């Protein structure tokens, strides 16, 4: 049984109160994921800026954490950075699943309302869109108008090019960190440990991204065939 089919069956046989509680829990989890996603993204940006300019930034403190450019910190920073990137990928994947589950459950709950408003998809419904919690990633689609011209779409896509490039920076930086660890810090136990753990995390993360990308493509093809 597919995940979506299991949700539909659950919503069909459960009491309305249980469905409402479940939908509210999905909403709360989505709020929590959005908050964590923004925090991890901020930490990524801070570490990237610090790593690229560590020769001119001696140290700084954020809350309980102090970041400096000591040799010891330079050795363990790749592990920390790669772990954050990996965890952010896990959060994004979980967020996609939460959004899909919330959409499915809400479609069943708002079924009569959708028929009255002549909306085929709940994503197009204003009431549902206002129900969802705010996140930075959910704001980007609003740059596109519903009936935007080709020139407008090209213009917006041009504006998004820096963001698309920034999305690849963490992976390029992890590769450079591994190179730097091997060239400059592969002389003691801490440097070697950091190198192998960072490499392992990086490989697992790339495998995770590849598998989920393939699953997403196969899922879209299946949905298109069924429709």
C-alpha cells in the first residue's frame, strides 16, 4: 500500500475528531520543521562566511557557541559543517513528506468545500494556503504570477540564479574541506578522524540525495500514469 493510500484509508475509517487532531499534529510538526530549517540555514551561512574569511575574523560568539579560527577548530569544522548540511537535507525531505501528508488529509477534510469552489487541487485553494505556516521556501513561488508572461518568468528565473548557485555551495565547500583536511591536517589523530568522518557523512548524504531524487522522479511518473 502506498503512503498516500494509507493516509486516505486512515482518514476514511477514522472519526472526524481523530482526523482533526492528526491534521493539527501535522501542522505543528511542519511549524517545527520550518523553524529548524531556518536555524540550520542561518548556521550554514555563518560557517561558510567564517570559513571563507577566517584569516580576517579571529573569533565571534553567538549565544552559547564561540567560533574561532584556531587549528583545532579548523580540524573539526568540516565534521560540524557536513553534519549540518546532512541534517538540513533530512529536514527538507521530512518537510516534503509532511506537506504531502497535510495536503492529503486536508483535501479529504475540505472535500465538500473544494467542490463548491471548483478547485481541482487543494494547493490552489486560498483558504488552505492561508492555513499553512509561513516559511522562507514557501515564499518563492509567490514571485510567479498565476498568468505570468514568458518574459516575466525569464526575469524571475534570472533573479533566482544566485539562490540556485548558493544551493550548491555547501557541497562544493565540503569537497574543498576534505581536500584541505587531507593536505594540511592529516598529520594527527584529530585531523585523520575528522577527514574520515566528514568523508563518510558526505558519501551517505550524496547517496541519500540520489535515492530520494530517484524516488521522487518515479513517484511523479506513477502519479502521471494514474491520472
